[in-house]
C-alpha cells in the first residue's frame, strides 16, 4: 500500500477511499520503493486500481485555508479602481438627468423622455444575470471586456445627433455597465472581510454622481483608460478558485447557460417594450401591446421550465433565488433604486420645466439632496460605531433597522415631493430634498450587505447578479411607467387648466420650449398641469418606498460586526 503524507491537523475524512497510514519522519513523500510496493491481495505486477489511484494522490492540502484579504497599497489601488468604475457607471447612468429637458427641446422629443433612462437600464437588465455566471467562472479581472462596451456606448451618446441615436447609445452603455457594477461588488467582497465592507464607497458614490453631470459623456473616456490599467496591473485576491479559462471556453454554452439567456432576454425585452409603449404610443388595448405581454409571459414560462431542468447550473439557480434573504433583498434593492431613479429624473424636470431654470442651475438646486445623501452614506458606513445620526445608527449592526428607517424617510420625502407646485418656496424644496437624501444614503447599501453576509463566497457572483438585475429591471420598468403616468396626466390636466393651448404643440416643443409661444394665463395653466403631472410620478415613487418597508423584514438578522472571539484573536 502506498504511503500518503497527511499534514498535522488535517481531518481524517478528507480521503474517504484511501486509508491514512502513520506519517514516518524519514518518509516525507512518496519514494521509489513505495511507488513499486505490491498489494498483498494482488499478484506481482498486477496492482489494484485503488492502489494505483492512491499512489498518484498528491499530498493533501488544507481545504479550508484562512481567507487572504488585500492590505495597504494593494487595497488602496483596488478601491480607487472600484470607486472610479462605480462613479463612471453611475455618472453615465444618470448623466442625462440634468440635460433631459434641454435634449427634448433640441430633438423635439418630449415623448422620449422616459426612453433616455429606461434604455440604459434595459441594456443593463438584459445582460445582468449572465454576468453572474461569467464572474463565477472567470476572474473579476474580466471587467475590461464590459468596460470597452461601456466606453463605446458613451462615445455614441456623446456624438448623437438624433433622439434614436442617443437611445441606441444608452442601450450599448447599459450593456457594458451590466458587468461593471456586478464585478465591482464581487471585487469588494473578495478584498475585504464582512465587517469592513459597509465603509467602502458604494453609498458615497451613489450620491456623488450629480456633481459632475454637466461634464458630459466624454468624461468616461480618459478616466476609463486609468481604470483598465489599474484592474490589469493590481493583483485581486480570490476567495474561491475559478476553473482554467480554456476549460470554460471549450464548453461555454454549458458553463454560462447561453440557451437560458437566449430565452430570458427576449422575455424581458418584450415586457419592457410593452410597458414603454403602452398608454403613450399605443393604447393598452392595442394588439401590439397585448401581443408583447403574451409573448413575454410565454417566454418566461419556457425559461422557468428550462431553469428548473438545469438546476444549479442554470443562469439563475433557483436554490439561490429561493433563499429568503436573497429574494427579499432583491425586492428592497430593486424598489429602492427605482425610487432613486424616479426622483433623480423628475426633480430636475420640475426645476427646469416648472421653475424655468437652466440645466446647470437645476444641478445646483439638487445639491441639498446630494449632500444629505453623501453625509448619510458616510455615517452609515461602520454601522454601530458612529454617533453622527444618533441612536438609530448606534444599533447593534443589523441591516433591517437601518433599511426600515430609510424606507420611512424615502416614502415621506417622495410624498412631500408630490406637493410641488409652481409656487413652492425655496425652503420647502430644500428641506424635502434633505429628508429624502438622508433616507437614500442610509438604506442603499443594506440589501447588498445582507446578501453578502448570508450567501457562501462561491455563490456571491450569482447573488450579486440578482441584486444588480433587480436594480436595472426595476429602474427600466418604473421609469417607463413614470413616463406613461406623466404623459397621460399632462394630456388630461392641460385641458383643465389651459383649455386654449394645443397639447401637441406643447409636447413637441420639449420640456421647456413651450415658454417661447405660451404666455400669460395660459402659461400659468400649463405650469400647473406640468407640476401636477410630475406630482403623480412622485406618488408612485412614494409607494415603492413604502413597499421597501414590507420586504425589508425578510432581509435576515445578521450582525455585520466582527465577533468578540475574532477580535480577541487579532
């Protein structure tokens, strides 16, 4: 029988089929004599298959090594790269916010106002689940592939000379962003232990993108080159091994479940197209809208059957999606981010369309929301260790209380946004934004932290893909519905408050262009109809925030702080 070296402390069950012999001091490894040792029950020259297999077993390695985290300059370089990635992605995802009213004036495309945000989220949502499988099989350094796609989309947006070209560029940029955000979350989870992740840059950056909105899409191009260089040059730790890339490429369709993706993507696109066109371009009873809904439902049923057949190898494994912490966190994150995008898009439209200020000035008016968001995001970093926001943050480190409090602030803030009118004074809209910004900054990281605390490291890429998919899908869906609510409301209310004004002319003129030919009492009536139509979008946003309060109870009571036993070892 061949001798196998067993390291001290290794559990005896690690070789169930091979008896572990005592380790000899003079035989640290297999020697030539042991390699040719005969098994007693076999004739000379005829070793059993088990003995041959045992002779080729390498020395046993520790199968549960201590995780290796990034430190010092390595951690700083990784965090700078992640910060820039998140900043550029969020900047591009919302860079159009302050410019939307002016774009509708230039392209005469007020009816496309919902598309400018939804197109980006559509491109991201379609590819988001697939990125989970990609990062599960490939290293997080695969992000430059998505970065190239993202930069191409940004370039198309920068040179767009029509509304359709701009929408196409937004779709391409969103497809690239699908892998960037998920990859950033995975890199953070593999570089730092759980108790340090709340202090990393996600919440801070989600509040900071508005500051540089006026710089345009071209900002992404030079900074993107710096990010790619950092990602390639810096070594990123891995908390679970990936298979060799060539072995994955040989059976790519199996590893990534490309057939499942081919069924899932059309279902999602048809659903979002139906929500975008329904009630605006076509009535809800139109055969095109009904056909899109029916096609989306049929394809989704086929996808569920295929997903069940594939099991854990599916693009969206049901074993992960069924976990209560995962699906409730996805609901909270999707609803909260949908609320964020609705407020981020429609508050500037209110300032420019109703208040009549310039795009730059509307960005300045948003500073109250931004500063409150950043302040709250920083204070909610090391949960339970700061006193900036008082006793609420000094709770024992659980995500649920913070998420509940944040959802209350968001719903109240959006409800107050729903009172906006042409005569709303400065003090009120500043105070409303501060209240809303604090809630947004506190709650935005909680679902991500809950999932990372619950899911095993190997399954984090898939879980993070579900989280980010919920964001993109929710934003695309509710931005489309927001546009439908606004368009239908404006068409009805303008007849009530400005009956002598031609609705088509106002719509074709853009978000602010109608001021050039509407004046006096008619202008006052148009502004009232404009403000009340936007208010109804904020009502929906308040409902989304209230829904977060319900689903947040299922996110799991996991303490994010380091345990006392772990602290004593340090």
